[in-house]
């Protein structure tokens, strides 16, 4: 089985509980096709760089998936017909990133430290 990182952006006007239910539904699809969701991260409601279907914000969800290619095909087919999903992206990777997400690293930095280097 192959490893995939799957990121989806859901509409801003649905609740966080509905986004969690959507992620759980996606997890059952993957498991039904013989795969496994290794990690599920909810990144929260974030601003978009440009409008997508009249939305300025979206709920971001990251899934690390260990599944055959058929499971990913079925997952993407289901996402195409779901009206709550604005965009999704699935990328095949060699190994999952074991470090905490960038969002978590930024929150744990002491006051005054920035991620950008000064020139």
C-alpha cells in the first residue's frame, strides 16, 4: 500500500462538528477500501488567498492515509460530489512527516521569536 497526504478545504459556513463528521465519513470510505487513516488533523477556519465559490475562508483538514490507489480514487470521487468541499489535494509521499504540524510549532514558540529570518 502507498502513503498519501490528503488536504481538503470545506466551506466556511458549516460548523467544526460537521467538518469532523465529514472527515469521519472519509475515514470510513478509506477503511472500506482496505486502507487506514494514520493521522487526522483539523487546522481550523483559515483565510483563503482568493475567493473559491464565493467563500473567503475555509475549514482545513489534513489526513495521512496508508491505502491502495483504489481507495484514493474512491475518496476523490466522493469529494467531487460533496457540496461542502471547496478544494482537495492528494499527494503520494515516501514517508509521513513525524514532526508536529507547522501550526503547532508556531504556537509553542516563546514570545518575540519569529519564523522569518531577518536580513
